[in-house]
C-alpha cells in the first residue's frame, strides 16, 4: 500500500489515502471512520459510497456552546476527550450535531 495525497475537487481540501495494488483508496473520514473507494479498472473511475454524499448536520464551536449552555472551553474539552464527535477543518472545530444532541440529553438526565 502507498500513502498518497489527493485533492477533493469540490472543496479543494487535500487528504491522504492508502492505495492498494488494484487502485482502490482507503481513507479515514471525519465522521464515517475508514472508508474504501473502489476503483473500476474497466471504466477508469472510482465508486464513492452513497452515504458519503448525504448531508451531515454540523455546528461550530460557538453554536455548540450556545446549544449546550456551556463555555467554548468546555465544548473544546468535550471534543478532545471524545464526548463530542468533532474534527478540525482549516483550524476550526466542526462538531457533529447528533453528538451534541446526545450530550445535551445526557446533561439534562444527569441534572435530574
């Protein structure tokens, strides 16, 4: 397997992936774990799994802090310790909305 750097054509973001001897690429994604993009040798194209193209609601650090009613520092810590699913893109935290909703329900349950 070879580690290569690719550019995503829509956003222009660079990412790294492992290619195998058949041209398939394995990539670790922010919220979907490791995915495999299959190469079709006959057509010379890649097949992207449909679930990767679905919209995933996210929020910024500020939005998440306001939603949870806590400080930005606390949200940052929750991201660091894995309580919130997040990734840094171009230096900014992008937080999975579903994990924020789950954390809020847990905070309300703990308060009762």
